[in-house]
C-alpha cells in the first residue's frame, strides 16, 4: 500500500514524534509512505526523511495561504495516487478530507483521520480550533475510518458529532528497545543539570503551553520542599524560558530546585535518570507519549486525570485531579515514603505494562489493519486495535 500522511507541520509535537518513530520502525517499508506537511519543514522533517520516507512541505504560513496549500495538496495527491490518505491532527485531518473531496468514490483513496487531542472542555480551545471541530463534525460521514489514540478522546469527539461507527482505538506506542532502564542515566542527567546525584529527581517532558500546567508542577515541588523532601524538578521542553512556570519558580524561591532544559532529541538517554515522572496537565492530553516513555524506562508516574492516563498507568502509578498541586505533592510524598525498593517495583511493573500493551509492534500491526479497513471496509480484528466497547467506554470516558 502507498500511504500519504498529511500533517499540520513537522515541528516537534507528540503526534509528529509518534509519526516519525512509526515510520522509523517500519524499516524498508517506510519507502511506501510519504509525509505532506501543510507548513514549511520543521525539525522533525530531517529525521523523517532519514527513514526513507519522502517529505513534501506546502509552505502554508498563515490562514490566508490555506487555500493555496489545499490546492497544492489536491494536485499532489492526484499525481502520487496513494491508496490511503491519513490525516494527523485537526488541520491535517481537514486538509486530508479537502485533498480528496469531490472525487468519485471508486477513484478516491481510503481516508483515515488520526485524532491525537482530547477535549476535556471545548471552551479551553481557541476560536479557530472550535471552528475546525464544527467543520470536522459536518464532513466526518465522508471519512472511512477515524482512529483515536485514547478512548477518552473518542468519547469527547463523538459527543460533538464525529461518527461513532467508524471509530477504532490505536493507543500511542513506545519502542522499548530505545526507551529502557539505564544504570548510567542518573549520573548523565545530574551532570547535565548540575545537581547532586542524591536528590530525588521529578521530571516532566513537554513544551510550554497553558494546557500542560507547569505552574502546578512548580507549586507541587514547592510543597514537597516545604515538607522537607530533598526533591529537584526537571522540566524538559521548548519555551520554558520566560514562561509563567519560570515566574512562579522565582516567586517561590525554587531557582535552585528546578531545572528548565530546552527541547532535546535524546530524551531516551535522560528519562532513565528520573526517580518519578509528573504529568501536571490540566487538559488537552489524549494518550501522553512522555508518560509512556517514562514507564518504559522503569520510571513510575503520577499523572493528572486527563485523557487515558488512568488506563495507561493502571496500578503502576497514581492519578490525581488536574489543577491540584497539593494532590500531586501528596502522591509523590507517598511514593517517597514508600522507599526506593517500592518505587523500583512500581517502575518494573510500569515497563511490563508498556511492553505488553503499548509497544511499537502493536502500533504497526494496528495501522496495517486500519489501512486495510479504510480501503475495503474489512473489520479491524488485531490485538492492537479494537472497535469501541460502548459499555466499557461509558465507564472510561
């Protein structure tokens, strides 16, 4: 099969990283795939090309250039004639639909939408995103298959009108050969941020964005320090300099207890150095890849109850309400008081869970089956994808 992936951009983001890793895991099969970015090349474009997959960028720079980018996409898809067009994220999904709209069904490639965002509260989204969601609800009947990386996301999007019958769940995945325990990880991380290796390192890997609520993480670190715990926060991601979290860090006098590290491409080498992972997000998460990466490295997690975090973590960590630094601190303190042996046991259970449910082979198998269904209407029956069980979904959603 020839697959064309349509993405908003090839900048760093959870969905883009997942796409790049998926293509890399395909090996020689990646040559049958192509990525079309609506915007100019971003930092992920190079690594995608290294997989053997072609990348085409359409140069969209503003809303005014959207129509030009769509016209270019339509012409490109007619020339390349893929078997399946797979849209990633809202812009990419709508563009993928527009790229094939109007064709006779017999001449149209299979159309797949990949949803990688959750809608805890639509009011949190900006006006443009809300308009796109309304448009997606109107045109969704023309899509062959909609994949969701979390069941919570599926429930939320169907509530605003996306077609229920075409849904299939494909959770994000991690290459457990890359993200794995490393006895040298702690020394490497401590050396990089310049702290003693006897501190308890609590990490987070995400760009600065209000939905990530890094301010709550800073406050949780402050609470733990006030309780006498020798903790140090590590925030890895773009945009933390000059952020609200940095301002809160200075306000609480925690400059020597929190390190803010720019985005890096060697997260797999740093993640094993953490003692605990803290996801402080207030909304927007569907199936956070960083939590899965930490778990694969035997780092147990405390996460807010957003998206499918509760399902992802299971009984290998703790779930707390969003926007509640005191609850975050309380669960971290509980794990610290349980001792290092208890944390190590939870970390091993976390890796075992990822290996069993969220590893890369499952992800590849799931997409092959989904593409077949998009082309011929066959039922997805792999171990990695499943049609939604509505009774179970109501409980989880």
